[in-house]
């Protein structure tokens, strides 16, 4: 692993092998900008395979570009000579648009963002005429495949908001029934992204967010 750090007008470098520094931190020149470059190669004595999946990396970089609007990621595969550039100025709004590309949407995309107790919340949703749910959740740019407290807060508030609307509307009396969570998620495409200072993930694979305080923060913001 080789790390080059640009900060305060200088460039610094250090190298590691198997987690141990093999060189001191050295100043290698001047820098006009700030940033970090990391070069690494898996150690064959530790990892069973040192090959990377092109498709997994491509999908991951695409997600990161959606979640951080304006960020540009260039992906160059020197084995296949494939090159891809990912940049989405529309952020997760564009994410929803692309996810729903093959479906007939029912309304314009609903988008919201806000912050509470140092937790930044961003979400977008749109219903289509299909019956399937397509919901993606992220915490600190990490895909939480098993959901967690942020997804729980989003789902609860969405169900509550729609039921409140029905109860307060002029809909015929026969339609005034409580909707369940399953009802509300039918035909829904949604992306929920939170960024927080101290994430607590369940398990080593980080597929589920466990911060209990996030539920209420997401719930209040989405409901509003």
C-alpha cells in the first residue's frame, strides 16, 4: 500500500506491507491542491484471489456518483481496456429516474433533504404502475442491503403520511381504510441515503444500519 497525501502546500508519501510501514513519512514535493492518492495490491499470501470483478466495481462507482452529485469517477480497466466515467449532476433524483426508466411513472419524483443531530438525510421516491418494490438504502455511501434504522424510519413515515392524507381528504367513505406498509410499497421506487458521524453496522459486511437515533430523524424529515 502506498499513500500520497497533499495538504498545506506539501506532498507526503508512505509505504506499507502487510499492515506495517516499510518507509518513513517523507516529503516529496509541493502541492497546489489537497487530496489523497492510494495505490494498493492484494497480498497473495493473505487473499485467496487477487482479481477484481469489473462488473461489481462498475456498479459500485455508479452508485457513488449518484449518491454524491457532481462527483466524477473515472474507471479504467487495464486488463480489458474498458473505460467508464460516472458523473450525475442530478444525484439521487437522476438515480430514481434511471431506476424507473423502463416503467410508467405515476407522478413527478418527490425529493427531500435535511439534517438533524449531525445526521444528513436525503431521499427520493416515485411510484410506477408495476407491483414490485425497488427500494435502495445507503449509510455513509455504503449500500445497506438489509436496510436498518434509516429504512425503517422512511417506511414508517411514508405509510403514516399516506394514511393521514386519506383520513383528511374528501375521498368516499368506502376508501377510508388504513393502508399497510405492504400496500404503500407496491410499485414504489425509492432511494434513502444518510450520512452520520458514528455509524453502527450490524455484522462485518455492513449490510444493516443499527443506530437507533436515526429512525426518528429520518421519520420526522420524510413525513414533513
